[in-house]
DNA sequence: CACAATAATATTTTT
DNA sequence: TATTATTGTG
C-alpha cells in the first residue's frame, strides 16, 4: 500500500465509526481499504467488544497473514492474538472441526487438495483421461459453489457432458463421505448446511462472531454469501469491503449479485464509497476512470487523488512480441537511467512490473530480461513443489512425520497402486469415522476383520508395517551420505520409478519426472548435512561443514522450508505477473503488454463475446491500470503470431477507452529517441556475448 | 491396426 | 513452446 496519511479521511472515518448497522464499504483501488478494516477492528475493541468476538475474513492466506500483522501493529499483540482473522476456508475448517460431528464428520476429517480431488474424480468416473476428469472437476466445483446437491445438479444438467458430470458428482460425493474427506468447496458448503440445519450451532457461532468484516467482498460466491448471512444472522452487524469494479473472478463462481443483493437483504445497509486514491497520479486515475465508466454501475464511484497529474500514460505499438519485450525492457532501463541525480538510487528493480493477460505471454519477456541481465520473478508460476511427483513423495514424508495426516495417508497408500482399492479405503474411512481415529490408526484395529476381507487386511497391514519400518529408518539415517542410499532404497521399495513410467503416456515425460524425483531426493539429502555444502542458492547461504540431521528431521521441517522458499518477495527484482495475480499489488512503474483485441478483451475464435464477459475483461484492464503509482506504459501489437502464421493484430478497444488523446498522450520524441538508443544498446550487448 | 509425421491450438487461479 | 488431434503410411 502507498503511504497513507496518519489520519483517516471523512469517508474512511465514517466507515470505521459506523457500528449500528451492516455496512458496505466500496473501496476503490488504492483507497486504503486494509487500513479501514484494521482501524475498524480497533474501533470495535474500543467499543468494548472482546477480540475473540471479531472476525475478519479474507480470501487468501497471504491476505489473512498481512491483515493479522497490520492489526497486531495497531492494537498490540495481546488483543490481536484472540482476533479471528482467517480465510473463508480456514474458518470453515474451524467450524467443521468443532461441530462437524453433527453432520457425521469425524473431527479429524481430511482435506483434499485439487490433485487429490482429481484422483478421486478419475476413480469415481472411471477414466484415465486427465482432461475429462479436469472438466468434471471444473463443472462440479461450480455447481457446488452455487449450492447445488448432486440431485439438483442431475436435474439441472442440460448437455450430455453435464449429465455425465452430475452422475460423477454423486459418486464423487459418496466417496468423499466414505473417506471422511472434504474438498475445498465443502469447506464452505458444509458449514453452511450445518448452520442452516442446526439451530444450536448457528446460535453458538452467531454469538461467537459478533462482528464480521469481509475483505474483497466482490470475490464472494453464492455459497460464501449464504455462509456470511447465516453467520451474522438476520439482524447481525457486519462490514463488507469490496469494489465491484475489481471483480475479476466471475469465471470461478464469484458474482457481483452478492453486491446487488446486499441492500435488499439488509434494508438498513449503510453504503460508503471510498473514492480518494492514495496510490496513483491523476493521469493514471483518469485513464482508469474513463475505462471503467463504460461499465454499467451498481454504485457510483469515481477515483481522485491529490498527487497531481504526473507523467502521461503512454501507448506504444510494437511489430511483434519480441519487439514488445525489448521495448518493455528498454522502458525499464530508461526510467532507471533517468532516476539518477535527484532521485539517485530511488528506483530499484522491484519498482517495476510487467503485466499481461495470460501466462504464456511471459516467455518473450523473460527472454528479453535475461538478455538484459535484469533480475526478475514470475508470480504465480508453477513451483517445483507443486509437481505431482514431488507432492507424492511429500505425502509419504508427511505420513512419516505424522501418521494421523489422513490426506497424506490416502495419497501415499494409493501411489503407487498397491492393490488397495476404493472399497477397502471406504471401509477403512467409515471405520475410522466411527471410532474417531486416524486412518493409519484404524488400519491396525483388530475389529476391522468384521468389515473387510482377509486379503485386504493383509495388504493394509503390510503397508502399515512398511510405513513404521520406513519411519524407523528415517529416524536413524543421519547425514547426506547415508540419506541418499536410504531414500533411493525407499523409492525402489515402493516401485516409484516403475509407477511413473506406467502412469505416463510418453516415455520422455516419465523420465523428466523421474529426474525431478532424483533432484528432490538430492535436495533432501543435502539438507541432512554432514558434507561440504557449496549450494550457493541456499537461502541461508551456509557453507562448509554443516550439522548432521536425520532424514526424519528434514522431513519435519519440509513444510517450513516450502513456505520459506516462496517468500522471496523482499528481493530486488522486476515482477512479471498476470493481471489476475496482480490484484491488490502496486508498483511505481507498470508496463501493460499485449493489449490487443482477442487477448485483453479475451475472445476465443468463433465465440461471441457477451456483455458480461466484456465487462469483466474491462474490469481486468481497470485493475491493470490502477496497479501503477507513477508511470504506466500500455503496449499493443500490430502483428501477432497465431500458430504458424503471422496475422495482423488489432489494438484493444480499451486503449481508445482510456481517452488519452484528451491529455496529450503523444509520445515525446525525445523519449522515443532515448528508447531507440536503449534498444540499440541492448542489441549490441546481446550480440557480443552470443559470439 | 499401429505408429509416425504434420497441423492446429492455446485464459484467468485460490483454497 | 508444448501438447494434442488428425491424417497418412507401412
């Protein structure tokens, strides 16, 4: 967030002090909404509310963590510790852990991530084609987010695909209950059914959370809306903070209907727009306002700032993507070079972002940045640890560390396949649910014999014994030298390499995956220490003889290391990001690339654009523009590669919609000359090391 | 019928 | 660029 003044402006003040009825804060981009939320928390405490009775709900863990930190800074560690600051999903987890038994869910139910879900879908629908399964996963998730039961989905299904998906949905749900597992969507929908069905629980939670604040309210879906409603009760008080102009997640179930419905469902709703922007210059805000003005409005809102006009927003037309990337790089270098003198050192690499519509657009940009030796990071890219094969192995390690980790158990016992099918697992799940023990614990219970075949019990016991044995070995294998063979032995034991080759169509891909596995093994072994560590990329930069650790020790810290590895934010790098991933962030200098018809208002061939779609794309453009604090460069292509042929490309209508000509957007010829020079210099620089 | 070469086609993502 | 669908050939 940009530096906000120490006092609140009148609108913010009103939002903070309005405690008597539900409150909707329409927080424009950069209007200090997080500040309003944290200040309001402080205000509620001052009004005598106990911290444990205040809930702040966000969408991402990152946002929740940031909110907690800011609240802590404001109200102190003691009070902030009791505040309920969490995501919708973790609140759902908490609700279900405490009261899920009323729905027949054991307190230690497992939460499946989307990979796990895909596996269950494949089994339930009897397919090996991941594409089909992904399709099911997608539609079923949307149905669940709209509060549909499998029966309702079956009734609503229109196309043949949907009919199949609805049938899979029922099988899928049955399987989840049998496994005592829930997916992410269930974390919202199950608490909702619970609250709707069980008055005692509803009253308990309504009493527990006396004031709920919801961040990014425009991103809520139908189920989340209902959950919020059930949570606050008919005459409850809450604060929703959001911006209809930044609603860009319609495609995953978020609806701005939730904003429209709010005044109807709560007649005494107080609507407070936050229109003063503390982030961008006048030129940037004007462009943003001009674009978004063309969308039909629910609530009127127009951003303004006290920062003055600033640099005009610039538009460049490029011949092709390579050219565009070069110009983006030249632009960055140009601004950096200009920042000497009065602002010497004031411009770091991290002050720049290049934003685009779709991930694949980052390629040419990465190339150009590498050539120019500019450090960069790509946000939202697939992490090494997100790969299926790494997650498989992590599941095993998690199971070694904590045998009660049921999702890990499910993943480990089914990868590789070891003759334990879903019937056995369902029975085991049912058993563990009944006796309130983990799946692993249930495995050794003698009374299992009553519900299962001898053969199944045999395989289960074999698995259990193997896990115990492996745990013992992991505990006693110390140092990298010993760790490597031990880990390889483990992979041989479970036949993982074979599993990879069988499960993968192409041999090449399987080999690549196996390569990842070896890297991972090596990575763990190195962390067991005891050898000369020359890994310069190591976060700690440790060198020389390291302390020896057991494999189990390393496994224990793996989750910590994972989250640490992602925290490379404080490094001085240019950011490459999709527009979606850029929401909520800001940079002094932003370059928006590939602003073309078909890309930025995204349109698939032979598919007409509905008004809804266009409006969401326009909001995306708006989000992109409002990320910039001081300068904004919008670039568009004149030619675009489509497959093998090069076609002419049409600049996006959004460029005209910014109405830059009203503000002398013509590129300064001196700037153009400078850019050309930088381009030339970059070309010369890359030509030299190449030969 | 199996396999290989060629053509076509590509969003956005958190929990 | 990479993956997938289609067509052609042995």
